[in-house]
């Protein structure tokens, strides 16, 4: 009888440990996520080798990343999108939030003049909305701090 209780206790302990591990995995995979209507997008017109390039990160339908390129000669749009994990989205958004985007206006310190690409930014969350542009061969600070994390997320392909 004592052996049966020991076996039962051991089985309960193993089952409890297995369930606890499964609950941890589930909570890691099913991370809670508060979208707060966050979206950031930029479009660059007249870049080298493309009529347009763009990146959009949004959580309207779950965290996702979309990027596209419009061929200069054929005007064909090549678009790709992928889901993002909540952690990846929040990591990129933290970098965006660090720019103070809510207070940015059109840049006045771009290089390259009228022949340089024109970048249009649109950023919003549940409290603020901002749209601004910058015409430059290389984006100056802090505008580069908006585009760079998005570009890195596109290049990373979800590898955190």
C-alpha cells in the first residue's frame, strides 16, 4: 500500500511538473500584447534602383511587418509581409519611441538636394499621430532612428 502511494505521489509530481512546463511554454508563446493602435511606415520615392521602397510595421491585425519595392523600369511592385512576435514588435517600437517621433516635423538638414530620395514617415499610436518627410541621400538623426530599426527587422526576417 505504501509503495502504491509513493508511485502515485511520484506520478502526480511528474504530471504537475510537466503541466507547469507546458503552461510556461504556452505563456511564452501566447505573450500578452497591447497593440495600442501602433503603426509606423515610411516610403522612400526615387531611390537608387527603385521608384519606391517602403516598410510598414503595424499591429492592427496582429503584429506584422510589410515591405515593398517598386521597380523603376517596370513599375512592378514586389511586396512581402510576415507576422512578428509581440516581443519583436515591442523591441522595434521601443527604438521608434525613443526618437520622440510625436514632436518631429519635416527635416531641414537633409543632404543631396532635390535629386535625393524623398522619405515620407507616418507614425501613430492610440494617443498621437505624426506625418513628416525628409529629402536626403542618407537620413539624418533622428529620422534614421525611425528607418533603421524597421530595415533591420526586414533584414533579420524574425530572428531575434
